[in-house]
């Protein structure tokens, strides 16, 4: 079993990007071999999976959705989401069954969990049939490790050193929208979050490398890019750059749509607001996690802002960008959250009238300060609070969508609707999901079109193509 050197991985600031020289012998190793990839978690993991897929396909492996016929099974894990570990462990049962019956299957665990020492120990002890555990820090070693697992071949590897990974290839999920990592890691150390431990400290890519990637995507016909980082607006602090300047430069490339996730309120500057307001191709969609409305809980979360400061920022954005939609993340049931604390959260939802919110019950992550905090709130109470919160959040999401009834909006059409084959679906520049019908509607896939909204629900809109 290959295991990441956790201590080295955590301390390492310099990254090496390694490339395998594919010779005929290596190509033969992977001829007629297939891979199955399952992704858990956030956008960052989804984007990492695009890199994993590219590595596997460059080796010659072919994608399959049938795990029974796969020779390489990759689980790209997430340490943030609730029950993520249970899901991975559950899935490993199926992998074990396959391994027992076939000796040409290799199991790979990648992603954030692979950076957690207790998870790695668990796999070593109880799931030793797993062949490779690879962390987010050394993903580029995957081709080399797979070659070694399947053969005794000597492989030629050359490497480049850099502050961050450059030159990564991605097998992108979409032909129209693309994720672009602009930075890695996070320095915020919110007390409930595992990211600073699993993905390391903040490391920003160079502005020119990001702009080059944007231009390449634009030239290939991509319509939308999402600038991605755990704390995206902290971009550049380590290399003397500013996120607002990067955003402006990306806007000037002329790509049709730009968005960015996820922003931390603490790093949301006036300059950023001005740049978003100035450029039409920067989507007026801002995901701004508040997490709680209680100042005491925010303090214990180490979020570095108060409810009042958040509302002030929210109002500033709405004043300068009146058409902006603002969504948020909220955790209920943080250790020892009182009813009064929770009501502060309800109050902030009523004040801001968010266009949408991702809501979660607090779930402790081993190794974080919050996992060691005393918690007397029962699960039943937490579930009741989540229910109340969701009722309120859905009310405002619906209210926000109702404002679009009978209005014309621009939608980037991404594909056929899963529920109704005669329709297509896409997103407005404020990230509202629209199901669209009309004559020859399938010809609009990949285009930005005008749509008249006919019906509005809490989570989606229905519309008709404007001819
Ligand atoms: S800002 Fe906080 S919640 Fe977000 S990734 Fe960093 S530590 Fe985690």
C-alpha cells in the first residue's frame, strides 16, 4: 500500500509537478483497462476529480460507470461533508467484494480524508486491501503509483518545482463552464473546519498563469469560468496581489461570464464590490457564508466578524450592485448554541432575505477545536432548529424567484432537462436554475439566450425561449 507522508506533505511549501513520459510499455499496461471514479464533497473536490480523470485517461484508461468492470476504482473523498466518512467506508465494502473475486482491480482513495492521520490509520488497519492512498498535496504522483501497482516497469519522471501546482491537465465535465483554481488552502482556521489541516496554508497561483488558462478556455469556446478557492477573496495575500485586481483582469479578457466561490466576509473589500459593479461579465452572484447570526457563536467559530459587520457588508453590496443575488451557508446546533443564539440566526435571515442558503447541522470533524467543545444541545433540538431555518430560507428563496415572474432573463443553457426530455436547463447570471421550453430548444445548448419566466418555485424557474 502506498501512503502519503503526512508530516512532509503538511510542511511542504514548494510543490512539484511531475510528469510521466509515456512509452509503449506503459501504454500496454493500461490497454483495455477501465476506471471508475466517485467524487464526494465540495467544488474543490469536483475540480480535483477533473484532474484525476485527466491523469487516468492520459495513461490510457477508459471511463466506466459500471464498477464491476473497472480495473481502477478511485474514491475522491471529502472531510467536510456530514457522514462523508460513513459513505466512503460503506462503499469500501463493495470494493472489498470486487477485490476478493478479481486480482486485476486496484483501489485508490484520494482527497481530503487521505490527509487525516486517523483515517489513514483506520484504512491501514481495517481496509488493507486498499492499494493507494493519495492526498490532495501529491495528486500528481497518481500516474506513477498506478504504473508501479500494475507493473514492475521503470518509469521516467521529470518534475518542475513551483509554489503551487501549474500545468495540471483537466478532463473537464462541461464544454461551456469551467472551474479554475486560483489558490489552494486556507489560513482562517474556523474552529469547525478541517480544510486548513487537509489542504494546507493559502498558496496563490500567479496572475499570468490564471489569465493564460482563462484565455485558453475562452478560445476553446467556454462561456463561463468560476474562480475557485476555499477562501477565494484572500487570493494574492501571499504573493503581493489583490483579488479585485485579478477579477478586473479576468473581466478584461472578455470571457462572457465570470463568477467566484467561496468568499469570506472578512476579506470582502470595497474594491471588489466596485469591480463587480463595473463589469457586466462578472456575474452578480455572491455566495457569502455567514454561518451564524449570534456574535457569541461567531466568536467561538473564529469567523472574525460580527452579525452587524456582516449586515453592513451585505447592505453595501446590495446598494452598489442592486441586481446581485446573495446566498449563504448556515450551521445550526454549533456546540452549546442556545435558543437565543439560534434566534439571532433567524433574525439575520429575515434582515438579509437571502436568495438561497445551504443549511447544515453542526457535525464535528476530528482534529478541529470545535470537536472538543462541550455540547449539551440534543440532536432533536438541532433538527427542530434546522427545520425552522429551512422554512424561513425557502420562503425567501421563493420570494426572490417570484420577482422574476414574467421577466426576461439571460440564461446559459447547459443541457437537456433530466425530468423532461423536451426541455433544456441552464442558469441565469445570478445562478438561478431555469427549465426552458420552446421551438428547437435543444439547439440552444451551449448558448446564452433570452428566456421569459413563466413559473417560479423555491428552487427553480420555468421559462420559454424569447424568439
Ligand atoms: S474560511 Fe473557514 S470554513 Fe472556509 S475553508 Fe477556511 S477555515 Fe474552512
